[in-house]
């Protein structure tokens, strides 16, 4: 009985270790994509600050909108070509920017074509 408990404890420890390793590995692999999302949100904020009229005519900014208005965005992450957009919404008096990208190896939750 004691040997079975020891075996189960070892199996549980190994399982927790493997799952933790996998989780950290996925998180590390997603960092460059999260960085691109933050860059898009930052450029959207700067662009709307400079050209607030865009907010009236658009509810989302595409990569083409950034490039056409002097805010070029490099949409490649480690050789992985991406496309994306930033949605714009106003919450009371604060603007919210949410970036969505789609790459071959990563897609933001909620991305819509």
C-alpha cells in the first residue's frame, strides 16, 4: 500500500512538472506576438491622438490605415507573416484599443476576418 502511494506521488509530481514546463514554454513563445499587439495598440493611440477624425469614420484601424497615415508597422514575428487590426471603443471618456493579429503560428482570441 505504501509503495502505491509513493508511485502515485511521483507520478503526480512529474505530471505537475511537465504541465508547468509546457505552460511556461507556450508563454515564452507567445511573447513576441503579445509585443506586436501592444505595439499596434500604442500606435493606434498615437494615431487617434494626432488624427481624431479617424475615430469618427472608423471603428477599427487596419495595418493599411497605420501605413497610410505615417505609422508603419512591421507585421512579421520571427519570420511569421501576420495581419491584424485594432478595434476602437469609447468607454465614458476613455478610449480603449484592442489589437487582434493573425499569423501562421498564432491568432489572438476574438480575431475576426
